[in-house]
């Protein structure tokens, strides 16, 4: 079993749609969780950290369920500029990445 | 933006050769990590250096080695290159041990092994 597993995608949605990504992790001792965004042929960039109480940053909402070892990312009112690959990440010093979920937002 | 630079940006090598990739940071960060990202995959942790010593290693063979220098720049060396080593190699700076922040990546070096 992979340490971090994500929906394989791809997700193709119209502008304005709401889209949700899911992720599960295998190490129950993990303490740090993040979502990164990666544009084509670019480096990953931090989108947001994920906290136990859930957190929101504008149109983006992240949730963590430690009991189920499950992380989610919700994007509301999708924009064309949201098109990218979204990487679920677990850990701090030796971060473990999921394979990523590709999102394409279409006009 | 992240203050992390990597060189070269692209590189082509042949199987069996050796390669050295470099990473530097505008400001001193005493922890640096290296990742390998194959096409269509997420980055895989190779190793981390803290104050010039290896401080954790992923599931990579010994032919992947590294160095960190007093000025906090870092090198990744790969010996006896294999075709499967073709990937994007990413260097990331950490705020340091115990920090709650995450890592910030350089633009990467794209390596092609023929």
C-alpha cells in the first residue's frame, strides 16, 4: 500500500464548479499535512497546510480526519487559473507525496 | 519567490555516467532536502541534510549521495546512472528542525538519461 494515496483524476470541471479531492495516508503517527499545487513543468508550491480543526483560505477548504487517516481539499467557484495538479503531502522533514490529482477547469 | 535556486535547469546524460546537481538559497537555511519526481508521479524523498550531515534518507540506493556546505548550498550526486533516474530533481529548503512551516522548493533540474 502506498504511504499517501489520492484520487487519480483527472478532474475536468466547468468554471464556477465545486470540486473535492480526497487523500488517505498510512502512517497514523503523521503530524503534518499539506496540500501543494504543481503547474505543468514547474515545482510544487504550497497551497495550504491542513489542521485538525479544518481550515479555509478563500475558496479553498481543507479537512483532516485523523481517525480515518483521510485528508480532503474542496475548491469552490473554480477558476481557469485553478487548473493544475494538486498534491497531498504528509510529514514535515521527509515529506511523503501522493501521485497528484490533475484538475482542468474549462470555460 | 522561494529564494531557492538549482543548477543546471536541464541535463542529458548517458547510462553509467555520473551527475552532480546543485542547490543554493538566498538566505541561510541549515536544512535542505532533495526529492526525485518521475513523470506522472509525486516527488519522492531522497534525503535531507542538516548542518552538513545527512539527517534522514528515503528508499534510494547508495549511489545517490549528497553534500551540504557551510554556506548551506547543497549537491546531489548520482553515480552509475540508470534510465529510470530520468526525472525532475527538486531541492527544498526547510526552516530548520522543529519548525512548523513546510518546505519550499527550487525550480528543479530536469535530468534525462539515455
